[in-house]
């Protein structure tokens, strides 16, 4: 009589053959596109807002940095805990509504305080939605395909960042040339925010169609804080360096995001309406970096070495260090080319970080982990970076002072990030799917 091994005869765990829900992936991509568009909309036209509202450099830094960082600092971890233990789709609708309301409100502010509040409301949504999106995404595709699926979502994010420049500069130029159309008497930068805010509000509607997916790869179902804290402590040698790398990288990325528009105006003689070409650089670098990051992350998983999924992040960080010299290039063409390299590297690093957490961290801890990265990046890339830049400009004079400061900041933080990501790779845990191969999907609460 032939005997059959019981394990071999057992049916595969539920979810082993689940298909990627591409309709949800596309909708999440569109949502992230909307969040990044409104989040970066002020960047190309911030000098116009500064002029009309008579803002100082410090006030402008608070608007573009602190106003969006405060809601992340306060709400990122509580919202992430809700993502890990409650219905994520309802939360996503609320957050998307916040960034739409904040963007529309920006069109009607009258002073620094009004602009700060409007940016704060937009930041509540745009600054905390990413962990929600990635948590849902991880449950609508298999672990070995998450890197590739993240490519599409990452492209949506970078397309949104690019659209902030395309749409922001484009609409600003149109309304500046045609001040009496659509919104007579409204400043060009205000009309731009109103149009984009209305569009963001319309894009909230499809989110009501998403059904809450089942949760896979769940290690423990307790909603208490204690088990989560102990789980993080157990993975401290991996998550600690990852947070440090994100901390240092957030300085350089935040500086670039906050001050590209000002560098172009102050050092290269561009007007806000002429900065739309930066959107093309952002878009192409986002596509290239996403493709490289997604497929290399999946390839890294297949390597028989610890933390192989993080190898692309280590390499990309090393490449990004010399690319930090983009703001001191002698020509506008050189500025654009070196900026492109820097953004490609940053895209790869961010995508690989998210993919690593989606693969290496249990379901109930993913949103908290991603929120930690987002919290660090936002606080560092927002108010801390803004304060550092403003403080250093007080000690450096000349037309190229801002560019020199950004370059030194990028080089120093790049070296710190490189070391941190190397340690994170060396201490990475095994993929959750290997340690919990028969985990039963969990329904949302």
C-alpha cells in the first residue's frame, strides 16, 4: 500500500491562490496620485504666495514644512494602529476628504495663520494615508509579487508629485495670463488650489467602491499595545537602522521637496510659471526608479542571503550621495540631469523600504512600521529640515548659498543613510510568509 505524507496531502492554505485585485491596485494608485498632487502643489508657486501674503522665509518654511508635519507627528501612529486593527477602507475615505478640503481652503486664506491651518488640514490626510494604502495593497496580492505591484503604486505617487509641478505651474501660468476667466479677481496661485482641490474631492467618490479585504500573514490578533511593543523590540536591530536610514534620507529629500522651486527662482532666474519642466523630471525619474526598485526588490527576495530585498536600497543610496550636488550645477541642464539621478535613487529606496516592510513584517504591524518611517521622514523632511536651511542661510550669503547648503546636507545625510541601510540588511528577519505559511486570513473588525 502506498502511503502519502499528511503534510503533502493537506490542502494548501487559504489565500495561496488568491489573485491580485488589479481594480483595487489601480484605485489605490489613483488615490496616492491625488494625495501627492495636493501635497506638493504649493512648491512650484510658493514664491507667489509668499509675495502676496508678505511671508518671511521662516514663515514660508513653517507653511511648507511644519504645517504638514504636525498632523503626521500627532496622528500617524494612532491612525496606523487603527489601520492594523480596524476597517481600513472607511479610514481612507476620511483622509482623502481631508486633503481635498484643505486644498480648497487654501484658495481662500487671508494671512499666514489661515494658510497654516489649510495646509494642516490637507496634511492630516495626505501625510497619514500611505500606511493605509500599503496595508490594503499587501492583502490584495501575494508576497512574491508585492515588489512588482508596488511599482504601479510608486509610479502613481511620483506621477502625483510630477503633476504638482505640471498642474501647479501650468494652471498658475494660465490664470496669471488670464486673470478674468473662471475666478475673476482671484490670484493665480489661489485659483490653482481651488481647481485642484475640487478635482481631489471628485476622486474621493470611487473610494466608496472598495471592499475591505481579508488580512493575511497575521502573527497575533491581539489589539493590545503591549504585544505590538514587544514585537517591535524583538525586531529592533532591523527596524532601528531602517528608521535611522529613513531619518537621514528624509533630510535630503525634504530639503529637495521644499526648496527646489525657490532654488530655481533665486539661483537660476526662473519664474514660478517656468518651473513646470521639473514635473517631467519628477515623472520620468519616478517611473524609472519605480521599475528598478520594484523588480529589483522581488529579485532580491530570491537571493539566498539575509536581507536581500534591501540590496537595491543600499546601492541606490550610494549613488544618491554624489547626486546631492544638483543645486550647485553651473547650468539649468546640469541641475535637471543630476536632480534626475537623485530622484531615481530616492524612488528606489522608498519603494524597497515599503516592499521590505510588506514582506518581512507581520500584517498587524505593517501600518505601524510604515507610519514610523513616514513620521520620521515627515518630521525630519519638514520642520527640522526647514529650520536647518533657514538657520544656515543666516550664516551663508551669496546667490548660491541655498544650493551649497542643500548639497552639503545631502552628502552628509547620504553617508549616514548608507551605513544604516547596510546594518538593516544584515539584521533583516525572514519573510513572514515563510514563518507563517498557513496563517488564516482575518476579517476586519
